[in-house]
């Protein structure tokens, strides 16, 4: 395997692309081009979770993908949530606000195209997977890849920036819900989560409904959204399962191919749900871990045929 860390900005160490490239079969003079997957870890737009980075890359390497982990712009800029909260003062950071993460995703598409021969990537089979807040970034990118905010961010044009697929892993899709807009008595933890996301995305603690709605994934699904695989757990206490369901309904209304699996058991942040990503016993879930072979079968049927 060939792995390296590439900085997306010369003057910043927090936004990086880590490559996980499978070695060619040199004894057979093999020059095959592999599908690629760009992985966006979660972390409430405050940090990028390591548990949702390399474990996912290893899992997709095992399927024959070249994997790329994008650590996109987040408020913490390399700090943990505890370190951020300990500072007590939360200034606006213009360089991390949305849509920087979307533009950085586009930059990864550009880098893969530029190195396609060297990295042996089939540029028609570049897809996305996002976990939690990372799933919000990949979901939004999948809906707006052909809009000026993306098309003007790199040297690529047109369909070169379109994902072949998107895998939505317990993704935050409907931001408005977490600002108490759609619940009568919002949980204090939900409100704290909403404030953190608001600060990271909008630079203010209470954005308007109009501001948050422009980044609603269900509201922005359209005819150019790529095929999507959705999975989540009903027990998730951080991102409500309704996010996945509303996303699926929007895909159906727009006649976008999709597959969805809702597992009963399992907390938020399962990642690949086995020992490679778990910090605690409840993050090992053999049933929910089936999302990986299910996604592999779906990819073979819908995208990689």
C-alpha cells in the first residue's frame, strides 16, 4: 500500500488528504484502474473523527477501492471538542465556515483526476462516503456538485466533479431539526449539538431558518443527485433516524436510485462497527456491521457493473 498525507492548503496543517492506494500486481504486469472512494469522517464540524477515517479506508481497500480520507475544514482545526470547549471563547473563523468543506471535496476530485494514472484510478468511478457530519458534507456535495459554488472551485468542469455514488452513514441531513425548528420541546443535548454545528458552519449561534435550509440535504436533492446508499440505527441518540428517512423520501421523489438499511440496535458513531474502529464495547455490533457487505453488493449492482 502507498499512503501519504497531502496538504490542501500550503499554510494550513488541518485540512489534508490521506491516500490509501493499493499496490498493483506487478508480477502480472497489472495496470488496472481501480474505483476510488473519498471518506469524510464525522465530528460535528468541530473535528474529524479518526475512528471514521482509516478503518473505513481499510474496509474499502479490501473491496478493491483506492481510498482517500479527507480531513476537511472544521471549527477545531485539529483540536478535540473538549479542548475547544475549555477555551471558553469561541471566535468566528471565516476560513472554516461552510461551504469550505464542499470546495475541499471538489479539490479532492481535482487531485484524483490529476494523479489518475499514477494512482491507477478510474475517474468514472469516484464516489463518496460520509459519517455523521461528514455525511452532511458528502450529501450536500452530491446535490450541488454542478452548481457554481463547486464548478468554480477547481480546474475541473462538468461531470468530472460528479460523484459516481454517495454512501450516507448515520448522516446529519436536516440541520433545521437540530435547531428546534421542528420539535416542540427540544432536548438540551440536541440544542447544544445544534449550537456547535451552527458556530462551525455559520459563524453564529442562531442562524435563521432560511440560512440553515439552504444546507438541508432532503430539500436540495435533485435529478442530478447520484445513486445513494443509506444506513443508520434507530437507537442513535445524536442524529435522529428521521434524517435518513427524510433523505430516502427525497431520493424517491426525485427518482434517484437508492438503498436504505435501518438497524434497530447501535449508538451513534459506529463507523465500521468492529474492533478496528471501536473504543467501547457498544461500538462493536455484528448486525450493524453488515452495512459493509450490503454496501459492497449494492455498489456491484448499481455502480461498478
